């Protein structure tokens, strides 16, 4: 399928992460210019494809001015931005079951990164988005945001709020021909997922503890009808599709990439 995204300009926030890297590669392969932002330094060897179309900047999504600067960078160096993708995420590092294993003081930092970072991006990008029909914003949510996942309640709540805010954005963008959607991955091997395993092990006796691979395989078979891990590339293909004209009637949607873990009747 020709997505016809050549020469479009994309901002990927959280680009040093597992899914962020795959999203970046996918847009580069479509012929886009990509601005990558992360709090961690980006390694050029992670992005061997088309280095001349890559612009790496460092920033922290918790600071609104960093998101403003990223969009301003796009205007200055690329003449504007067509698409913005939010792939940042972080958990509390603690395990729910029950939720009072965490304390209220565990919540603000999780909400700040998972929710407020996306709010900062949406505010920075909105004036660009509404300038021209066809521009899009995509937020990486999670199945956790749709099922009240007990694993990490502040993470789950932030991901639910992200979906709700995405729908507000979609309604406000619609008269301008701009769109907003969310992708909800199920389980992808990544640092974020590994940290969930690590926190899950902390309360167990040594004989109950398992390796990350064993824990993940058991969990994915239990929660997902298809019983398989998702790949970062699965999320990346959805991100490029949503940015393309093939998805021109899709807005306000949550696309689950989860082997059937979440099904709405
Ligand atoms: N891995 C999974 O199983 C899974 C499942 C559901 C949803 N998700 C979501 O997908 C997205 C990507 O997750 P991933 O698995 O690639 O995680 P990851 O940990 O590999 O990547 C997250 C990235 O966010 C960056 N980041 C964190 N805090 C930041 C900040 N304050 N400012 C700027 N950058 C910051 C990190 O440096 C990292 O590069 C996240 O939104 C996550 O919640 C992942």
C-alpha cells in the first residue's frame, strides 16, 4: 500500500524508546523527515536509514517549553510539522494488586509523564495542526487504559485519561480537517515492560520468582486470545497508516494492537 507520506514532516516524542524507534524508522522508510525528541540522548546507529532526514533533539515532556521548542524547531528547520506522535511512557515502579500497595504520592510523577507530557505536546502542536487539512496527532495509550489494569493503577488511569483527551482533541481538530487517534499496545518487549516484571517480582518469595521471559510468556498467554507478544513494528505500521490519507475518515479512535486482549461488544 502506498501511504503517500513522502516529504511529510513528523515529530516523534519518546523516540529513544522501543516503540518510538520503530515509529521513527517506519516514517523514515515512508520518505518523511523526522524530528526525534527524548530525554535520553539518541544514538545515530539506532537510525541508520536516511540520516539526512533525521533531526535529533533532547527534551523533557514534563516541561511545556520543551514541547513548544520542538514544534518551533520543526517550523524553523522543516517549514512546519504535519504529524506528531507521542510514544513516551513510564510506570510507577511499584506493583498494584491491591492499589493500596502504592501510596497517593506515587501518582503525580506517573501522571506528569504519561498524561501531562501529551497535554504539553497537544497544546504546542495544535496551532500547526489546524493550519492545514490532513495533519494528525497520535498518542500511544495502552490496553491498561481501557480495562482498569491493577498492575500499576496510576499508569492505567493516565492511559485512560489520554484516550479521553484524545477524543476532545479529535472533536476540536475535526472542523479543520485535522485528526487525532490513539494506539493501544498490549505487550511489547521493552524497558517499560521489563520494569513491570521487576516490580511484580519484588513482593514474591524466591521460589515464586520467574525470569522476565517466563513471566511475559505466561502473562501474554493468559490475557490475550492470540497468546503472543506484539512487536514494536506492529505499532509503527499503525502509526504510519493513521497519518496517511487512507485513514482520512478515522479520528477519535483507539486502535488496539493486542491480539484481542480488549474487545468491546
Ligand atoms: N511495551 C509495552 O508492552 C507497552 C504496552 C502498552 C503501551 N505501551 C506504551 O507505548 C509507549 C512506548 O513504550 P515502550 O515500550 O517503547 O517504552 P520504552 O521505555 O522503551 O520507551 C519510553 C521512552 O520514553 C522516554 N521518556 C520517558 N520519560 C520521558 C520524559 N520525561 N521526557 C522525554 N522522554 C521521556 C524514555 O527515555 C524512553 O525512550 C508508551 O506510551 C507506553 O506506555 C507500551
